[in-house]
């Protein structure tokens, strides 16, 4: 049984004081919630203070991006060791906004996954198709390429550390959401690729989140699907009350 995993991607929002207020609200609001893993992924500027704020809580800390090198003349970049040093356990890698706006490729994403695994960080590896790709009927072709190239040369024993996030680009920040069936169909397809690459046991254990305008109002329906194991949440993670409600609804969908 795969444990649900809800991660909040704060993107380029929240100054330090706001970030502390937000995470403190989340922390108190989910203190009695069990059966779900929860993470927050603030901007770099707030990682250190959030790391301190969530000590002795059930909340995990993730970064939104990372460089694949351990050190060097890479102005503006942050290494896996730096993230580990300030308390991160997770890193989002290959988010569609990184691919679209900053030119990240399957090759650079693969380098990042390898690099963070080497230091003991756990990747949230994002894949997803654009609206034009879905309309052309090549969703599966795009997803297969992203998964296969992103996980190139990743050893079987490392797969237990990797979460995959399926985020249809056309549903991110647009208010559009893939129907639960549409999302689940792609999750099943992703699990099938993992089965081909690593075998059935790994495929059945890997967690696959859905990302794309996830809200407290639709998380329960998404979580009822067979292969949706949680969510990578954007806007709905930026207010404590809405994120708390979403987390609670993710584990009460069957009640």
C-alpha cells in the first residue's frame, strides 16, 4: 500500500516572515493528521528558516531546483550538498516551468537526479505534456521519453527514493484540471514504463503524484483513483487553511 504524499510547491512566493507564518499554520493544522506524508518546498531564501521551524514536526523540507555539480563557478546556482546542509530531504526536479522558461532538458534533469541521489536527497521527478502535445495525441510518446531519459542509468536500488509527479502543463495554474480518469490513465501508463525498466515490484511501490490545479475540492476524487498517490500542489499550498483542508481531504476520500 503506497502512502499518500502531498507536497506544496511555493514557487516564487512568500518573503521570509510570510513563509514562517505559513508553515507554522500548516504545522499546527496537521498535527493530528496521520496516514499521509507532507512536504513544503519554499524558495531558496526561506529554506533555512523553514528548516528550523519544522523541526520536531511531520513536515519534510524540499527545494524547488538544484544544480548537478557539487561546487564550482556557477553563479546563482545551489548544489545538492548545500540543500542537504540546511535540512532539505527532497528536491523538485524537472518542473514544467523549469523546462519551459529555463531550458531544462531531459539530459540536464537526468544529471540532477543522479547528483541528488548521490548525497542522499530524494527527487520529486516531474513529467508532463503540453496542450498541443495532448491535442496531437502524443501524450504517451512525450511521457515515455521524459521518463526513460530522465531515469537513464538510475540503478534499481535508487528507485525507492524517487517520487514521480505527473503534471500536464496545460493544467498548471490555468484552473483546468485533468479529469481523475485522464490523470489516472497517465499514471497507469507511467507505472507500466517503470515496470518495463525496473520490474513489477518497483513499479507497484513507486509513488506517482498528480500536479495541475489541485485543490481541496478535487483532491478526494483524484485520490480515489487506483494509481494516484498524492499531489504536487501549487497555488493551493500558499494559504495554510486551504493546504490543511487539501491534506485532510487527501486521506479521508474513502471515508
